[in-house]
């Protein structure tokens, strides 16, 4: 089902829906989302963002072509960071064979210079799976809602932690109960993570979010 969304930069889609920039209409990413049962609302006036999700996060997609073409994508990222919005700003970056050599520089700019959350994806198929997981996770009683509280947790925390090598679903759920936003998780020190997941996993998670620093870039 397709319908027009209101022309609002801060429009929040209902559960099961994604508001998408019109330019993505014929993309494989949108076709994959539709195939996964996600309802698409196309909008011409989302500003810099490419997608708005039900959990009040928005996504800017940086493709392999954007990275290889030069530094023009940086201006878009700066505009994205400076956009007045109540949404949590996420950046999906294609990490492929061609873009991998430049990925550390992109990661440093997004995470360290701009303070945004970066998620690497292999392409539009993986991006659609990630978005679909967030959309379908939103609104469920378990695991995205505390039993002792009506406060909705951010499903992005769960999705993000499960991407860390060696960290499974149990530890991801434990972390989500402790860190209710991606910002908190990304800025957590190893000593804050260790009581929840143990020393080895704490180091893995911290390194995952600070690869650019660890690489000296």
C-alpha cells in the first residue's frame, strides 16, 4: 500500500510504516521493504533525510558511489546533523570492496567529527533488512518494552548490538535494558559495559563503535 505523507520534516510514521524520500520510489531497497511487509509513505519534503521510522529515528543513506565520487557527501552529512529535528539521526554507509579503503575516513567524520551514529551495510538489501527489523520490532511487548514500565525502548539498540561479532541475542537484550538509546550505548565506556556483558564482550562492543579511533584515523 502506498499513500502520501504530510509535508512535515518531523512526521512520525505509524507502526509498520516508513516515510521515504520520493527519490527512492523505484529502488531495490523499497521493493525489498514492501516484500517484507513494510508499508511505504512517499514524501517530497523530508529535508536531507532519506527515511523516517516509527521509533522517531531518521536515516541518511551514504552509498558506495557517494564515497567514491569524493567529499561532496560530507556537505550533506553536515546539513543532516544541523537539521532541526526531534528525530534520532542515523547514517547507513555502504561498506563494499570498492568503498572499504575509504571507510575509516567516512567513519571518523560521521562518528567522531559529527557525533552521529553510523551503521555499515553491504548494500540496499542489507539496509532494507535492517530497516524492516526496526519497523517490525516497534510496538511489540517483548523484547522492545520493559515489563515494569510503559516506556518504549529503542529497538535500534538491539539491532546494533547484535551486529557486534561475538555478542549474541542474550547479551544484546541485557544491554538494551540498561541503555535505552543508541547515543547512550555508543558513548558507554568499557567499565560501564563490563558488569552487564563481561570484560571480553565489553571490549568488543567498545571497539566496534570506536574503530576509527583504534585505527588511529
